[in-house]
C-alpha cells in the first residue's frame, strides 16, 4: 500500500510539474487569463464612472464583480489547458501510460488551481486600486483570500472534469460554458456571499462569512468526490 501511494505521488508530481514547466515556457495561459481579467475590470471602471455614488455602489457589489471576472477567466484557462493537451497528444500519452485516472484528475486540477490563484493574486490589488481607494475593505482582509482559495478549489476541480468532457466536441468553448455555469451556480452564491462579507464588513459579517465558507466547503467535498469517481469514465470516453 505504501509503495502504491508513493508511486501515485510521483506520478502526480510528474504531471503537475509538466503542466507548470510547459506554462513557464510560454506564459500563454497566464497572460491570456490575466489580460482578460484586467480588461473586465476596465469595463467595470468605465461602467461605474458615471454613477453618482460609485464608491458606495461598488463596495456593495464588489464580491459579485470579482467573481464575474474570475468565473469567465477560469473558463478560459480550463479550456486552454485541455485543448493544448489534446492538440499535442498528451491526453493519449497519459492514457497509454500506467497512471491511475484519478491521479491525472488531481494533477490537472492542481495545475489549474495554481494558475487561477496566481491570476486572482494579481487581480485583487488591481481591483482595489481601481475601485476601493478611499473606501477600503470594511471587514478583516484575511477573509477575502481565504474565501478565494476555498472557492477556487471547487472551480478548478469541477472545471477540470467539465473541460475534459467538452474537449473532444466541436463547440467546446460554448459547451463548457453551458455546463460550467449551472453546475457552479451554488458555489458562486457562497463565494460571492463570503467575498461580500469580507469587503463590506458590518455587525453580522463574520457569521455570514463562516456560513458561506461552510457552504463552499460542503460543495467542494461533494463535487470533488463526484469528479474523482467520474473522471476515469470521462477521460477514457
């Protein structure tokens, strides 16, 4: 049993290292995801520029604005990560290799999670600079990164499964969006609620935050277990 776990750990690290090295050679995925998020925030800035009380309005909807940008950015990254694998024949090579399918899933999901968190780490300071100067975060700042990490785990895990399902279809971009948004809707409700509690603060912000975090954690556990069980059938289809 220990030998099997050790082998699976080495396989996981090898696949994850391969994805990271490939991205570091071109920065294609990170660049496209980062630019997409920044352009989305520029659109936000233009849209709110004419608002009479823009600062107060933005603070009340800031959590939703952040997650609108992150959701569509994550779909872009998820789709590109699997398209590259398919175009270069890496998926077929992984299927031919003596690697357990769940190991492939967790390695791909971990890679997508790392890239998404990097984009989020860059985007939050930009969002603060554009919209929150003079207003600031009313709640404890540590709540925001904690909620982003927790929700991003679910986005990366479930998104990896859905991207694998859609990669062999003709309209993979549209199909991924059609599947992704309805499945992720419950998680997005919790993520927006937690982010809003961190940004707006208030007397009940802490209880609201932990309630949303409990919802996010439950979604992550249930959906990751489902994706873990289904991935062997999806990737081999």
